[in-house]
């Protein structure tokens, strides 16, 4: 299980400082939707540079214009990009094609997708499907139960991530569920000691 650390609602300069504080403890650095909207992908080059060899995800939440947005993001150097599961099948297919062309990774955000919709879009074998509880809805109450229910309902989906208020004490149990990525945000980035918080989460996952 990889640790993805989401950075949101801060200036670019602070995002760079957070990445430096994490100091290679994360497998994936996520540049949150708020940053991509406020500053634009091209203005985030300092973040990519600060990440060094660590993979970087831009949470662009593509809903349309899939080829344009994915080709742009991958061309700038992002390793992962997100598309909404609620987007049209055409958009999902276009994003998948761009991802394959660039040799990168597509994450499908399942925010507010019901079971019928997930079933319909479950055929992207190389995509990561993200179980996502929104900020406005609060934290994920029981992420382990959520993962188990999802895997039982959709055994054809091979790659799973989970996000939404995940806490350090939940990581050890999640690590036993054979998922690809756990996404954490403020539990690390808002900590008094970001480095120590990230190290503690990494230790909990082992």
C-alpha cells in the first residue's frame, strides 16, 4: 500500500515547504484540486521540482476535455491525474488513451458514484478507482469496512485507493486489505511537526 499525501488550500511556496518537510516519506505527493484551480497546472512547476523523484498526482478532477487536460498534465510532468467517475464514458476512454500514450496512471474519483454507475465504468483495468468521501461530508467512518464492501461488490476492479479523513490509527488495518493507495491530507500537512507525522504514518503502515 502506497502513502499519498494531499496538499490543499495553501500557496505554492507553502506546498513546496510541505514537500520538503515530508522528505521522501510519501510515495505520492498530491497537488489538490484547490491548488490546480487557484494557480493552474503550469504554475506548479516548483512543486514538481521540489518532489524530485517522488511521484506527483494532480487532482484535476477532469469532467470533460479529457485529451486536452490529460495531455497537458502528463506533458508537464505529473505522474498521476484524476478524472471523475461521473464523467461521460467518452471522457473516461479519452483519458485512459492519453494515460496509456504517456505511460502514466489514471485515477478515477468515485465521489457520489452509485453502484450502477461504478459497475458501468468498472472496465478500466489499469486505472485506480478512488473511494472518496468528500470534505463537505466529513471523514470516512470505517474505511476498512468500506474497502471490504467495495471489493465484495466489484471484484473485477483490481486497483483501489481510499480518501476522506483517514487517520493514523486506521492505517495498520487498511494495510492488510491489499489496496493500492491510502490518501491522507490534513492529518499530516496540518500537523505541528509534518515530518514526524508522516514518519509515524509510514511506520503504522508497515
